[in-house]
């Protein structure tokens, strides 16, 4: 299992938030983690949020009331609202959200308490079913988004350029199913996915770079991208369906 590292600037931004979270509620806090892109080289401090998870021993309204006012204050510092859960919720939800918990297992950094995510047992059968379902849902979304766009460049851009980051956790899940530990960096994920599946993922790499550059593609360019994007995702869906559990 890879050991993600965290930049000093991320720690410096997150520590004041962590201390305020712990203030007066430390006895009910099982653990606190930094997660997501803040632990990879893809992190851009100018535009990327610092995501986190707080695990409580028990869910309490008083803690949520304590946490809520911190949102506006730390949002300006690119510290996003944390996910809140309990150990029991984690254990009861592994079968429902295996993609999400696989990515948390791969990308988390403990800043307080005991690590509950390090030894999570993600079942292949649950993961394969969710990957299959997610691909089918995304294909429907792409088709409907294309139809409803009626050639509108902004809507087309939102359909896949602005959502590419949301595909990376799914792709990590497919890599895991194909028998290899998923990489942490986005571009490495796409390269390994292509290597294992045989599907050309250059279109996803292109879209990822265009999002980072904030390019404004023409409607004609977006139509071409859409065709390749849809075809690659459809091929990944067929491969996922054939994976043996």
C-alpha cells in the first residue's frame, strides 16, 4: 500500500481548523484525516480544496453545531467542509460505497487519533458491482447531457471537461479489480488503466489537461472529444462486466 505524503503548506492551513474542531469535543473524536488530492502531486494550492474526514465515537448534534460556523471561516482558506462519520457507519457502509472507501484507504493521512481506514477490507464483488453501476450511470448522464446541451458549449464543457476528476476514483476501482494497486496521481491512474485494460485512455488525459489549463474548446472540438470519451468509457464498462468476482 502506498504511503501518501502531505505538504507542509497543507498541514499549516489545516492545523488551525483541526485545533478548533478538537476544542471542547476531543473526547468524542475518534480520529481526523486529510484526504484526497491534498496528498498527491496533483494538488494546486491556488485552486484545490483540502478535504478531510472526522470520525466521531458517536454522532452528536452539539458537535455539528460547533462545526457549522467554521465552514465560512475556513472555506476562504480552501479547507472544505469535512465528511463526518462513525466507526459503525464505516463498517456498515463498505458494501454500499466500496469505490469511495477504497479511495479513502489509498489516500488518507492521519492527523489525530487511531487509523480506522488503514486495514479496511474492500470486497471485490461489492467493488465490481459499484464500478459497473457507476459506468452505466455515467454513460446515461453523458448521453442525456449531450442531448440537452443542444450544441451549447458551456453545457458540453460541464458534461465531461469539468467532471473528469470525479472519474478518477472509479478508475482506481477498476485498476484494483484488474489486480494492481492503484496509483495516487491522476495521470498515472490513466496510464496504468490503459496498460491493464487495453483501452486507450489518451482522451481522458487530454480532458484532464484541458481542465487544468481551463481551455475554452469550440463546440466542434467538444463534439469530437465527446465521441472519443464516450467510446472509451463504454469499452471500460464492457471490461468491467467481464471481470470475475
